[in-house]
């Protein structure tokens, strides 16, 4: 299968400095936070690529860059061969952006409380002058709700129903790619499974491609075809789902798996993850994971490992073998 999305050396740096006058008075330098650092990966058409990692690892920033909400500082994101940040042909950019939609994490905050569900779903189509007659009703039934719900307001629905409305809104423009930013983390477990099964069915039915952002390894195992593990803004390991779960090579990936709850390991004793994720404004030299790594050596503290292939896996670790 061909890659529909290509991310190359993607970097995003945020200026989180104090105001200029405060810096002058306090004689403090500018503070630059590297949220994403030289990330490269590809997403094949009609597949699910998952990004996992702790909070602050850069998952959501990558998703926002991909849909055009945040520009990259360096690097590129190509969708169907079009770089959204540098392409000068607006017609090409508009065509590609119409192919990408996003499902946000919080269904309570991502829907306009003053609009009816019909207006919310129809908006992506109506702003381009498209035909919206019966569109909302048809999409609501497709995501497991009723057509009569189109006249209601978001506060009349539960969290799971609201997320279904968000999915219907994402489908309205007929996208090929959907960025899912932790779409089930705010939902109860029973509702999570319903929403995930719906998304899997829609992928098969409509030929969708997902970038799935999550910190829940159980959800990722259920949804993903390929997984990228992020740490402090960088990609430390990437592999097909089964390969990653069967034989994780990076110590950080192994730590994530050890800390995750398992149904078949009741009563096991596991050491909690050691240390905290470092400050992204002042990251450690060498490998960013070395302050927490149980197998770190002097080389890890001095030289940053590059992502390199080992079989089906790409891993950024000097000691991966």
C-alpha cells in the first residue's frame, strides 16, 4: 500500500518566554520549548497509525500540525504529495485540507452549545456551498443515533452520544484521513468500546485512514496497525502493532508496557516508572531518556541515538540489540 501521509523531520518549537520587559529587568534569556523534535513517519492509506507516550510527549501537537492548526517550525507534512505549510497553490491546499478532519478529546468542549446538532454537522459542507439537505440526519443514523436528534442541542446528549456527533461532523466533508486526538479518554469504558467499534466499522466501510493519538495501550492494541512511541517530542520506537507488543526494543517502551494493567497478571508486583519526564525547555544531553533508563551507559549521556532499523522495528537506542 502507498503512503498517503509523509512526515519528515517534523519539529515544533514554542516560545514560552516571559514578556520582553520582564526578561530585561530580570536579565533572563528566552525560553524555547521543543514540543516535537525531528519526527519522521509514514501512514499508509486505509490504515491506523497510532502515536503513544506520556503527557507532554508531543502527540497532540503532531496531530494539530497535520490538520493545519499549528505550523511546523521545521520539517514537512505531505498529504498526497502536498506540503500544507509551503504549497503556494491554494486550490491544492484547500483540496487536501478537505480530505483531513479531526476528532477532539473532549466531546463536551468541542461542540458549540448554541447550535443544533444539524448546524454543527452541516457546517463543514455549508461553508463551501455544498448541499446539506438531509446530510445531518443521514450521518446521525450512520453513527448509531436517530435522525430526529438533528434538532436537539449538545447538552441533551451523554458523553458517548456527543462523541458520535463529533464523528458525524468529521465525516460530513467526506474526508479520507481523520486525526483522532484521544477520542475516548473522556468516556466510560463501556462507551469507549462502542465508539471504537464504530470507528473500526467506518474505516472498513468508507476506506478511512486514521492517525490515532492515545496514551491507553489497550485501545492502541485494539485499533492500530502500526505504532510510534514518543518521548519528550521525539520518536523512540516504531513497529507494527504485534511486533511492538511482542518484543519492544526501547527501554521506554518496555517501561510503558510493564506499567500498564493486564488482565492475565493479577497480583503481580511491578516497580513503578522511575523519575519524571524531563523539562522540555532544558532537556538532558545525549539520549533524553537516559536519566530514567535502567541500562544507560556513558555513551547514552553524551550522544543522542538516531532512529535506525532493526528488522521490522525502528528504534532510537544505542543498546537496542
